[in-house]
């Protein structure tokens, strides 16, 4: 029995499949039609806006963080506080962390010279570990699926902790259609609607985000008894807000194992290295940690103490935003409200302008 035709047919089919998969998912075509509010869609939206607004005469500052930056930073207020001598970009995307920021910056600024400053917003300078192991977050595949190249797949996958997530990350990176299967099915089910929403998001999403005024409600009445470890919540607080308040005001830290330190050691220096031979300054800041002042962490800032001083990298003093840790400036346990957003944005604008030599 001659198996050669079957083998040739199988190989030809496989090559055709890989070619089509690459054409759809590796040329950037599919990125335009991702669900705009999905993890990948948000990342691709921001990078599309950056690519289609070339750097002008006003120096630019990009601020990366999670939803705390998304809610806490008004780019317009920061611009004004810097005397309109800087233009701020708010890249605060819910759930993103340094691993995501590295790949986003690599592609957003391929020459590593576009920005006057890159600001990285850390939840805290202390290296406290979390129950959620940052290094093993497979959700990062969702954020970065449009950014990962074939040459990234091994490093990205090997940065996961568990064998299962390493396997999933490697497969999803190599065959993007696997990771994007749900998005593809939803696109095919409502093609015209998706195209209309994706187009509208590219055209109007940035202006909509910049026009966001912040959430008006606050947490006045919130109190904490540190000796008894009891929190008194203000009336009308829902369960989700209670959970975030409990988690930030009186967290139950797991024993320190060095997970956070190792994660930061792996990914933050990769960002620093992007700008090693660049005029861009990298600025670290500690976000307001909770809606009440709380004791200092017992875990030192191992990473920060070892990483600094470093040419071109600056860390704002940890007390820069501590006065915002008050109930009147938060709307839940994590996020600044409208009043807190205004103070944070103006203060950040002034600080970055001073560090960039702009008065």
C-alpha cells in the first residue's frame, strides 16, 4: 500500500491550515475586529489609537496600570497640571500587570523614544505576596494574544508557574485561533454588529474614555478598628464593594514566599531595558492603597531596593499619594472617585512635569 499520497495530502492540509491561521491572526487583520471590550480588544484599541496619533511637538507621557489608573487618572487634568507642555495617555486596563505592560510597550513604542516618560503604577512598593500568583495568570494570554509573536511563545509560556498553564499558553500563542475561539464564534454569529461596534470604538472610544468624569459616590462613614480588626461600613454598600474594602483595608496576606519579588524581577527590568539607551524616563509610583490610612506593610520593598538607583528610572516617594487614602476619595475598596481622581491627576501631572524638566 502506497502511503505517500496520504502523507503528502496530510502535510499539504496542515501547511494550508497554518498559512490561513497566520494570515488571519498574525497579520493584524483580526485584531481590528476583536470584541472592543474584551481583554484583547482593549489592548488592541489603545495600541491602535497610539499608532494612529503620531507623536507631535508636545512630549508625551504614557501611564500604565490596572483599573485603578483607568478610574484614577484624567489625562486631560494631568495635561492641564503640566501646563499643556505634556500630553498624557491613560493606559489603565483592568487586570493588567507588568508582564502585559512589557509587551504592550514593546509594540507601542518600537523605537523606544516616543515618550518623554513611561509611568508604571504599582499597587504598592512592598513585595507582599498574594493568593493569586501573578506569574501563573493565564488571563495574560487573553490580553496579549494580538501582540505575541511566534518568537515570544517559549518565553511567554515558560514564565507561567504551573505545567498546565505553560501548556495552554504555548498552544494559544502558537495557534492563536485556539485562544480566540470564543471571540471568533461570537464574531461569526453577529458579524455586522461586531464590525459596527469595533469601528465605532476605534473612532470614538478614546474621546469617550477621556471624557469620563469619574464616579461621584464616596465611602464617608467607613471606619476601621485595627485592634479588633473590625470594619464599619457606610450604609448602602453592596457586597462587591464590601469585598474590595475588606481586601485592601484589612488584607489577609499569605506567608511571604518571594513570588511578587520574583515576578517583578522578571518583568519590570525588561521594561527598564527597553529604554536603557533612550531619553525616556521610567517613573514608578505607588497608588493610593485603600480608602483608609493603614499600617505600613511588614514586607520590605525588596525589588525596589535592589533595582534602584538605575539610570533613567525614578520612583516617586511612597507618600506622594498617601493623603488620598480617605473614604471621601474612594468609591469602593480599590478605586478613586471623582474627587480623588482630580487630585491624583493634577499631582501626577505636576510631578512628571518636574521630573521631565518642564516647569
